[in-house]
């Protein structure tokens, strides 16, 4: 499903993949994050064949012009997890709202591993 809105310039449609790429870029810029981790089988297969899929580890759901994001990440070992989660939520919310012009209802951050 895609995000759709209209303004004085016309109707604008943004794909979920584009929103996932923006969110993934915002996550990669946050301190303490080592990588995005995918839970989808298609992303795992793409990694095996060296076909990088942008937006890996980000799941986008839209409902009533609101965006719901779920992010799975691996973080550095000796970092405060609550601070990283809050930083990710703020960075992703700001980036996606700036890109789409729509409100982000929630950002769920799942820490699935730690790296040294």
C-alpha cells in the first residue's frame, strides 16, 4: 500500500518502499546502531545473492493517512538501549514526516542483537 495525499499542486503518492528507504537512512545516521536486521525471508534471500534491498529491517504500514513504522536493529554492546531507542524514534519520525508531509503515529524499535 502507498501513502496518498493531495494539496494545491495535485495528488501525491509515495510508495512504502520509498518511506522505508528514508527511515533506513535516518536509522543508519543514529549513534549506536550497527545495522538494520530484517525479519523477512525475501530480504534474507536478497542478502545471499548480494542484492541489497534498501529499507531492510523497516516495515511500513499506513492507515487513514497515518504512518506506522516497525524497525529492527542491532546496536553496539555497551550503549544505553533506552537512549538509542528514543533517538531512533525521534530521527525516524522527523525524517518521514519531513519527506511525506504526513503524521507518523508510531515508531516501534526492536533491538534484536548486540555487536561489539
